[in-house]
C-alpha cells in the first residue's frame, strides 16, 4: 500500500476513530493525541501491513493498544458518576457560566436530550471493566464483526462474546434502574433538568417523546431499549453534532470531577 492510498483511507476512518477514542477515554486531549500517535505508528509500520485484516481493523488495533496503555493506569469510574458530577456542577457557578456562553454563542452549543443520552452512555460505560467497554463500542457502535473485535483487543472470539454479554447485561441493568427515559421511576432525570436549563421554552415531555427509546419504554423490551440507545450513539458524531461544544464541555467537567473524586477517596 502506498503512502498516498494509506493517507486517503486513514482520512476516511479518522472521524470514527477519534469518536471511539473519545468515548473510551472521556478526554478530548487524549483522543486527539492518540489519533495522531496512531497515524504516526501506522505510517511507521505500513510495510508490515499485509492485508490480513481491513486497514480499519488494523488502525483501530493500534489505537486501542495505545488507549489501553493509558486507561489501565486509571481507575474505572463509579456507576453513579452522573450523580457525583451533577452535585459538583450544582456547586460550580463557573461551569454553568461557561456552558451558557457556549449555548448562546456556539453553532455547536445546542442542547438536545438525544445527545445527552449518548453523553450519559459514554460516562456510565467507564464503570465497566475495560474489555467490556471496548467490546461494546467496537461491536455495537462501530459495527466490527466479532472476529475483528477479537483481533483488535487481542483475545478469542469466545471471550469477545462473553465480554459483550456481560457488558450489555450490566449496562441494561444500570439504565433500567436509573434512567428516567426507560424507567419512569428512575432516579436520573438529568436530560429533562438540562433541557429546562438550556431550552426553557421547550416542554420536557414533548422533547422526550421525540426519542424513540422513550416511546418504546412502555413495551418493556430491555434488549431493544439497549439497541435503541446504541442507534443514537451510531447516529451522532460527538465532535460534529449540533451539541458537540456543549457536550464536550460537560464531558471534560465530568472527567475532572472524577479525578478529584478519586484523589479525595484514595485508598
């Protein structure tokens, strides 16, 4: 493969790669650095690429290895990360000033409940064991086949299936217990709260019903609700959406909050 062909193909997958790294690291800076390092490492090793997998699989393998080196040194987030981050945000006047400024001035500063659903999954998925998190994103969001996921995370297809089953089950149970879009008595209703802050003229219930997952919740099919949540993640590019600036600001806040939380609760 020539360098020109590689550059063209890398450019085609760079957007997906960057969004994948963002969603597993929750850090814009790490996503940008890892994508750049992936490009350089892939270019350096280009002669070793024999086409035994697709270039996309090969590149995602390099990127995943770089990300894992970073992530294994970090503690996994807690399941109630959104509660912890919400409490911190309520005490942080500057956070809301910056967020409202983005809402009023940025072309990517809109707030939509659908985008917050994707944001919420990104944060809560960081409570999963790393392999489960990687498998869910690679298979359910970025459409890699089971065999390709096995190559990317360097394991067997049987283990990928196990990680997918356990990861899906854990996330389904978490959202079933705490997501107000699924469980009308769920403890978390931040999508409605934030809609009230950033879109005070919009009625929260009407906005909720624009999301297929909310309309399907009464049918009680938890697997389908998970798949609908995955469809939202597939649809949205966290760097290019209408809410990107606002949601990335929110994500960076949550990342900083969790770092402080672990420093305070170090064992």
